[in-house]
C-alpha cells in the first residue's frame, strides 16, 4: 500500500539533516561567541580597574612622601624658632646689664655734681682750694666728656640692639605665619588622603560586586544553554520515539516524522473520494501512527496540531491542483474524524487539513517525480512557537 523511499530520497534526507545540524551548530557557535565576547569585555574592564588602582596607589605614596617632607620642614622650623627665642632672651639680658651700667654712671655723675657744688662753696673761702677745685673741676669735666662719649656709644649700641630685636620679632611673626600655613596644608593633605582611601574602598567593593555578577552571569548562561538544548531537541525525540514504536510496520519520513500515503492507493485519478478498500488500511496506519503520539504523555504535552496535507504533481493549473489537494486532504480528515479512536483520544481539536498543490513536489536529481509527488501526508506540529519564544528570551537575556 505504501511507497518505499528510494536512495535519492535518503540522500535528500541526509542533506536536509546536515543543514539542520549546521543551523543548530551555528546557533551554539553564536551563543559561545557571545559568552566569550562578554568574558573578554569583563576581563578588559577588570584590567582597566587594576591599572587605575595602581595609579591611585602611586599618587597616594607620592602624597605621603610630600607629607613626610612637610613634617620634617616643620620640625626644622620649630628648632630654628627655639634658637631665635634663646638668642632673644640673651639680648634682653645684655640690654638689662647695659641699663644697669648707665644708671650707675648717672649716680656717679650726680655725686660728682654734688662735689662740684661743694667745691664752689669752698672756693669762696680758699683761693688755693679754689684752684684745687678748678683743677678738680677740669678733671671732672674731662671725665664727664669721656663719660658722655661712653653714653653715646651705649645709646648707639642700645639703638642697634633694639633694631635687631624688632627685626627678630618680625622674623618670628613671619615664621608663625608659615607654621600656620604649613599646618593648614598638612590638614588638607590628611583630608585628601582620607577621601582617596574612601574612594579606593568604594572601587574595591565595586570590583567585588562585578566579580559576583560575572560569576552569576556565567552560571545563568550555562543553565540557559542546557535549556536551549532541551527545547530544540524535542522534535528529534518525537521522531525517534515514532521510529522505535512503529519499526518497519509503517514507513515515516526520517527527517520530519510525517506519514506519507500514495494518492493512487487512496483515490482514483482526478477524484477526491476515498476508495472503500483503502479505508481499512488508512484506519490501521492512522491509529498506529497517531496512537504513538497521543498515548505518550511526554509527547502529548508538546503536541500542537495533527495536519492532513494533500499534494499533487505539476500537471494542470495551480488552482486546479490546489482545489484537488484541498478536497483530498479534507476527505481524509472527515473519514478519520468518524473513527472511535479519534473520539476516544479527543484528537478532533488537534486536527486540521490543507492543500499544497505542487508547491512541495518531490524531485529526483532536479527532476520532478510525479508519482511520488501525488500523495497524502499526515504530520504533527509541536508547540514550536512556545519553544522558539523561550529560545529568543534566553538569547536576549542579559
């Protein structure tokens, strides 16, 4: 009743099968390429972060070095300031001694003035004494002149000392200002170091977070890859289950798993009414083929449609052949819907019929095989829309 596939059909099947495998391989290569690209980008990002951290560390070391230098300078300035204070104390002591000496000289001068007054009074009494007194007065005046010179010299020294003291006070004020400036710079440097430390800690935390996200991404990609393999392998599992269950009892397409029935066995030439003698064999083949699909719970859950397709050769117009193929497909479907098997397994909601005319004609070596092209195909369609939607979501997932 059924026409066996010749060697050319096997060749076409293997070519189609190779195309399918190449397509699947291309999808996996794209996925692996995406994973590798993402990994390279993340590694490059990590290297950039490490480079920036190294630069920050060097900058911090330089800041620390300048801070140490500033501290050394400050210590030196403090030591110099101590020396200046010591010198200033010594100058003050020297000035106090000079003031004491001047007071002593003034006291002596006063005493001599008193003596001169006394001598003047005595001069009136004694000429000799007057002469003596004049001589003594002259000597006293000479001593006074010398003393005046000494006083001028002391005053000059005092003025110079005072001037130097003022200069040192000014220098001391300048040093105090510099110390305040250095202290402010030191405080600012400490604040900058603190901010840099906080930023460095934030960068390290961000790197740890990115590493965790990268590990999660790899784990998700592995699970999604397994999910894609599971979704794209359903069709192959169903075809394998059909081959195992039916064996050589029914000839099914090795690629699609469809059941092919020759039109000349089911219909007269140009007719769309089933032959009575063909109905028994059609019933038997349908129940064996569809029974394998609907009684397997794992397959039934993925089953979307059972399609009855009519096919013709290219003789005649397209509209004529389309009408004939549709009528033949509908006739087969109407008969199958009357079967108790169909009602028992509630197959009616799954069944649909369509005509393809000669759009899917079978060719051998590029030439149409008209006898093989005239056929009825019973095929199944899985819920591939859902599966493909899942695959798209997996591929688009970030």
